[in-house]
């Protein structure tokens, strides 16, 4: 229960942060999809129906606060969860290193999907956009490390 | 029944989530007039914290500008006094022209254009995903705002409302890839469609190779798309690549407003609302 509330609350807070202070403090800098970390964290620790609902809910809220086509981010989140759960059959996803190594390519893939959906590829160099998406994913992955560390040590461990 | 649900609980929840996402994706492709209840709820729930954050940030910024960052204030004051004197001179001439325009309109029995009504709003949030260009404002259906109303500033066009909740609305900026505005080049009256490029620039498409367009030309709205009134400034032409053997020029337009640093906007209301 504590686990679910922690993820939901943090996810909604990160979306709030994405929608305002980040952009006002750094207006020229692109917004990072930080709530994706929460979706991945939900996938790393089990296959409960709550994880799927959380991924969908966070996607829906993010779509409502952005210009993204409705349903796209929810679908991307759900697809990411499917991949994480499939990977969990082969690797132990409870270690920080495996979590970070899984998060980076997934985050890059999610960024590419959004990039393609936004249509900016029609007007800009694809290589530059992909480099931007990879950079975003790298920063998101780096920012996820303290959150994953805190979650693995503090919230998740007492529930086992 | 319950045991069946319990057995397939995971599968049912996943199917439900994927189904909802697919349905909302397919429904987003249709142009609907109203914002869905769920979206309105999300926007209404996020409005108070966004407004509070926005207030705190703007107070902190104004405190910095008023009391700490006062370098060059004297020079700026001098420049402003000079431009005020110049504008006062121009205003006298403009008043004469307005009176003359009114007399001529009466003479030709043309309908007088009633002054547009608008309300001001503050930007309380920006796009939560980096690849799209939308902003959230602190006015909604409670303030007579409806979908597809024009959003402007004194410097020109900003965008249009695409989602409206009770006390907040989402505005699609003209730089977004999904934005299209019917526009013309003021000097030559060449008409085209202004489309966002997803960055800070726009592209004026369908400008015929026979048309004369030059760098620095002002681009204004035509009033034909039914959202923006005629003659609102949009921006200036920054790049023109001649068509060669093609049918259309490639024309790049820099919006007159820095949309990344926008803080206040005005929403044009329909007459009599």
C-alpha cells in the first residue's frame, strides 16, 4: 500500500514539476518526462494490476497537461511496462545497475515515440532530434538514480 | 463470478487500460467541440498548485527585478522617455487618421468594426512533455472562454484554446506542429498558411513562386480561418528560399513574441459574450 501511494504521489508531483517550475526556471530548456521513471519503477517491482493502472493514470494526466495526442503517452507507458515485465523473466530487476540499464533504452524509445508523434521530424534533422532524445534519456536516467536508491532502500525493502 | 475475476484480475486490468488508451487515442483523432470530463477534472485538480507556484515564481522574479537587478535602469528610463515623446507625436496623427477613417466609412456606408472584447490571463503552466508547444492559462469556462478562441498579446498572435476546464484552459501555440493559421504577407498581400515547426519558428506554406516575399516582411492574419480577426501581427519573415522549379517558396517566419518567455496573454471573446 505504502509502495503504491509513494509511486502515485511522486508521479503526480513530478508531472506538476514538469508543467511549471522547470519551464519557468529554464525557459529555453526542453522539458524532461520525469514521470516515466515512476512507470519504470512500478514495473521493476512486481506485476500487480495497480502498476498497470498507475502507468495508465500517469499517462492520462500527462496527456491532459500537454499537447500530446490523447492515449499516446498512456499506450507508451503500458508498452514500457510490458517490456519491463518481459525482461523481468530473464534478469533480476531489483538491483540498481540492472534498473538503470533497463531504464535508459526504454526511456530513449519512449522519447522517440513522442518525437515521431509530435511531427517535428518533418522540419528538423532526424539525427539532431535523436541526439536530443538520447540526451534527454541520459539526464532522466541520471536523475532517476537517487529516486531508485531511496525507493529500493526505504520504501520497498520493509514491504518484502 | 468473483473467483473468475480474481483468477484473471491481471489480464482484465491490463485489457481495460490498453482498451481505454486505444479508445482515447482514436477519439482524439476526431474533432470534438467539448473537453472530456476526465480532462477537465485533471486540469481543475492541477490548477490550484500551478497557480500557487506561478504566483510564487512571479513574485520572486518581480522582487529581483524591482529591488536587486537595477543595473541600467537610468539609461532605460531615458530611452523610454524619448520613445514616449515620439509616440505622443504619432498619437496625434493617428487620432486624425481615425476620425478621417470614421468619416469615410460613414460616407461609404461600411459597417463600423466594433472594438473587440478580451480578457487577460496569466500563464500558469507549460507543456509537460518537451516535444509539444502548449501552455496553461488561469482562465476557463467560468470566464466565458470556449474552445478555439484566439489568444493574443499586444505584440501579436499567441495561439488558440484547445481544451477548456472551469478555471483553466490549454492553449496551442502557433509554433506547435499542429497549429495552422491563415495568414498573408502585409506588403504584397500574398496569402498562405502559417504552420508551426515545433521549435520557436513557423513556416508560411503555399506561397506561390510568382509572389514577391522578402526578408523582414510582416505577416498578419487574414481573418478567414474563423479564429483570429483580420490584421493581427504574427511575425516577420526571416528566411526566404526561392522556389526554383517548384511551385512554392519556402518562407520561415519568426513570431513577434518570444513564446518561451510569455507570462500574460489576452483572450478574444466573441462580441456580446
